[in-house]
C-alpha cells in the first residue's frame, strides 16, 4: 500500500507575510514528516514525501503529482499559517481523486480539531504526536479497507453521519505520548530533497548544507503565546548517544556542515546538554551548531562546554524588556537572568540572537519602548521583534476569544512577521491602532539594524564571503520593511 505524505505549498512570500523578509525566510526539512515516514518504512509500507515549500510546488502541479503517484492514503501536515493551503490541496484532491483516504495532522488540527475535521475533504484527523497513530491507521486500512472502525484508534478525530445526514464530530481516547524517544527510528531524510537544496535563514546559519534536528519533545513552561498540545507540557529526551549518532549520520551520509537544534529548549536538562557536548568532542566530530534555549536554563560553565563542541550561536527567547509584561506572558524569567545569559554568551564569543514579542495584552507605549531599549542594551548580534500572533490552542488565544478581541480568523495572516502594507493583524492591544503597531514593528528593526554602532560591530566580525552575503541580505530585508 502506498502512502504519500505532503508538506503543503507555502511560498517564502507567504511564510514571511509578504514582506521584504522573504529574502531571509527559513526553508528547512520537514522533520515531522520524516519521522512519520521512518516509522511507516520500518513496517514495510511504501512511502513518499512531497515537500512543496522546498521546490515551490503549487496547487495544480501538486494535484498532477498526486495523480501520478496514485496512493491509497495521503497525509497532510499543517500549521495554522499553512492550513488554508492544506485545505485547498485536500479539496482539489477529493474533487479529482475521491477514493484517496485523506488524513490531516500537525499543530493546527491538534489546536482546533472540530473546525478542521468539519471540512469534508478530510477523512480523519490525527491529534498530538502522529507516528504510531498513523501506523495503526495504515494497518487498519490495509486489513479492513476505508470503512474500518475509526473509534478503535486512539488519538484521532473524525466525522460520523447520523441518520438524518448531518455530521457529528467524534474524538477517540488520547494516545499516550511517546516516552522513549530513542525507540523511534532516525528520520527518513533519504525521502526528502538533498540538504543542499534547502535555504536556511542566513542570520542563524554559518555553513551550508545545514542539517536540522529535534532531540527532545514537549515543554514544561507556561508561556501564554505558545501551544504545547502537540508534544505536551513535559519534556522527553533522546539520549546523548542517540543525539550524536544522528549528528554523525547527518555529517557522513547527508553532507551536513552545520546542525541546528530545533528543540524548544535545548538545555532544558543541563546535565544531558553537557553529555552531548562531551560526546561530540569524544568522537572528534568537526561540526558547527546552533540551538534555541532559555536564559534560566544556561550557566557560564555549560555555555563554555557548548562553545568547545562547536556551538557558535545561541538564540534566547528574551521576549520583553519589561518585567511586568514578562509576568503577564508567564515567561518565568527575570530581566537579570536575561542580562546574565547575554553577557556570559558575549564573553565566551558566541553570536547572540534574541527574540521579542510585541503587543501582548497589557502592553503600553512605555513597555514596548522598554523592550526596544533592552534589546539594544544586550548588544545582540541578531534580533527578531515578532508581533503577537494568538494561535489557536494558546492561552492568550482563548482569553482573547472570550473577550471578543480577535479581529479575524484569516489564517494566511497568522504569522509573526509583519508587512506594513499587506499584513492584517489578528490582534491589536487596546490603545494602539493596527497601523501604529505595524509601524512600530518596522521602525524597531530599522533602528536596531541600521544603528551605526551595530553596523560597525558586524563589519568587524566579518570572517568570509558568507558573512558578507548574510549582512547584505539582512540589509535588503530591513530596508524594505
């Protein structure tokens, strides 16, 4: 039985909100689909992956590709941003190929299951982690056909017609989270285009090809703007040995020259992070790498070990320069912790990147300026000021819906990057206008990156052609805001 897994069309322009930031948009391998495919292949199913964003495949071309493949099952993944496109793919497919069993998975359906599965182009929705739910579904279809008993599979949502012909949405019992992540096979990267054909954002990539990894799942923190439904509110980890085994595969088999760890908090378990660094050094793997982490999950000793094993950049979620706003966010950090982490990282020679969220409920002009001034005080090498996007499934979304403060549900505009002309913000804090928030977003980026002192620091840090290219693309993006 053939199964086709699809990352739906999403152009760099769509990903970046139609702004000049498409010049630095991030297009990397869809690891979620690669994990699904690996589990299916392990059980001898025929699997193919179509990664539309990488190849800029649009709807008509994709529909023809599906016809040629002629699969029994098509699985689509979708974030909130890509959901409109996934829906169009499914509608086109069902119109011309009604006998394909169509499954939707990913963050959006987990956050908004009833609205999603109400679209009749989807035969089944998979909630939370999908590896073993999809495998069980494929086995059922192989054994029993498309009319299998959906209620027998944990972790799904589906429609059931009643005697009057209306659709009743049904949920099955949740599937347990995968506790032993090492039990999963390595992602099926051989089913994806080569690493060299992907385009990571230059601000966080020193060498290409770039390989991406996820070495843990789940987050125990309570930030109101994050959706934790897919991987849960607790963290599970790959063992240090498994992590470094995967690094070696990426280097030796797929030609990676750098690794980006996409874990929510790579150093959530600091002892494990030390062990990963030690294992990289023990095996004498020459690789540069970057990660995302939190300011309260690092020490100077850990950062020193990370630097020694090849880490050159750390991305911190500073989020705000005002403690009251941090507390509203439930970020669980202090400004002092942010200053310490940034200072330690600078002292050890890291490239320090920071993210900030603008427009949280309770934000004022004073708190927003506190954030900008704090970002400058930290002397960061790269910064992203994101507009608050109240994604379905987040605490802030539920609160804003209850208060009638969500301005629209056009998911094509549900992203943090903002274009001053074309973006439609789903939320604007009281006391601000949409136009004002969009201008603040553009002005903050321009004031930060075009500051002569910042430009001089970056020019002094140039070590080669890739640094020049990175700075030039960044300049074009910022000027165009």
